[in-house]
C-alpha cells in the first residue's frame, strides 16, 4: 500500500468531514466509495463497527473517527493553521463546538430529519432543539466571517456538513429564518472549491474494486 485507503460514502456528513480534512491537507488516499447497504468485507475486517469513514494507513493502523482523520491529515500539513495550534483558547473553543455538534446537535438533527420515526414529538419541536446550536453559531458569526476568526478553522470544516443537512430538511424554512449569518457562512462553504472537490461522484468500489486517488 503506497498511500492510505479511505472507505467513504459521498453523502455522509462524517465522511464529508474526513474528505475535507484530506483535501485541505493535500493528503492523497486511495478512495473506495461504498454503498451502506452492501458494506465491503475488507472494510468490516478493518473496522467491525461498519460505519464510514474508515482510513487505513500504510502501516495497517486504522482510524475510524472522522475528526481524528481530519487531525491526522492536518498534523502532516496545515499551512493555514486550521488546527489553531498558535492559540490554545481558540483550539479549546473549536473542540467544544465540534463536541457539541457530534454529541448533542447530531441527535436532534437526526430526529428532525426523520421526525416520522420519532413520534414522541413533532418536527417543529426537534427543529427548535437543533436551533439552540444554530443560534450559537449565528452569534459567533456576527463577530467574524467564520466561527472563530476571519478565516476558516477546523471547527468550520468539521461542522458545516451537518448544518448543510439541517438546512436541507426544510430549505424554505431555513432560507426565511433569522439566521442570516449562518446562511451566508454555509452558502460560501458549499460554493467553495474544497466542497466541490469532496462531492465528486465516484463509482462504488464493489462494482469493479477500482479505487481512485483522492485528496492530492
């Protein structure tokens, strides 16, 4: 194996996050696009949890978490200090935002997106719980164009794939909502070269076991 192997699924926000980290670090991988209903045996052998992304390094080490994949890539090449190594307070703030996104917001997002599967409350209730985080981001973005500074950092890239999902549940509602700074921030990221790159379509690996060099 000359470069790491990444198992990915194009529309998964966790996999988007991992691919963004690799693109931003210009770290090439051999990409294997999968279908979640037909997970390759080779992926399950490497990572029995069966979720994407999965990064297998040349030495056989397996990295199973999207944020860890971002950090691994940026630790090798981070010319814009996306990891915020020069400012420990912002580094802690970024980690807190990402943790809240993953541990709290994502749960409400899933319930909002699939409200019919969670009849305990209605869609509006789940959206309102998610709005707690959206309002926090709106406040941060009222101070500077990105979450923690004028330019993007790891928090922006790790979080916006999930805000994209939230926005797409009811686009009409989101576009007329009061979160104008979040709308602009998200739109700018979705129009960026990095996002266009990570959303390229590839044939699935199971079709012909063909990998594609991605991220260089």
